């Protein structure tokens, strides 16, 4: 799967594990957009037909609602929740596993906003 990890999701271990699992992963540093606004990252993912992955749940939920509410589209957003509880927060291998389960479920990606924590 073609993925774009925003600034909040960039984690060396996560990137390595996603690539090892066969995903095509791109990060802001690859395209010179580190530190840009969330809307810039979503626009890049849309243009490149990449599913966006982020720990920034609230902002991307609002952007998803805006895009869909205005009649637009996007390749999909996979959000991760952080609760500040190490027992509940997802580690990189859990994120990779959750993406695999989500893909295997056949659930749609396009124009969808999904929380990966539900797919552990």
C-alpha cells in the first residue's frame, strides 16, 4: 500500500517495519515538507494517491469532514490515537499489524477516516 506518514507519525522503527511488510512509505522529509501544516500533508497524500497515516486524530478528522463535506475526495486517512498510557498506546509492530488487518477486512480506504487502534 502507498502510505504517507505525516510529521506526527515519523518514527524510524515504524517506517522500517512498514517497508519490511511491503508498504511504499513516504515521509515529509522525502519531499521537503517537514513541519508544514496538516492541510499541506493531506493535499500531498491526495495528489500522490497515498493513504495518510497520522497520530494527529482530531485535526485530520476535521480535514476529512471538510473535504468530504465539500464534495471532494481523498485516498484515505488512517488515524492513531495516543492516550498517554503505554499499555494502550500502539507500538510500531501493532500499527503494522492493524494496517494488515484493515487491508484484509476489505474495508474501503478511499474517502474514509479510520482509527487504527480499533484494528489491533
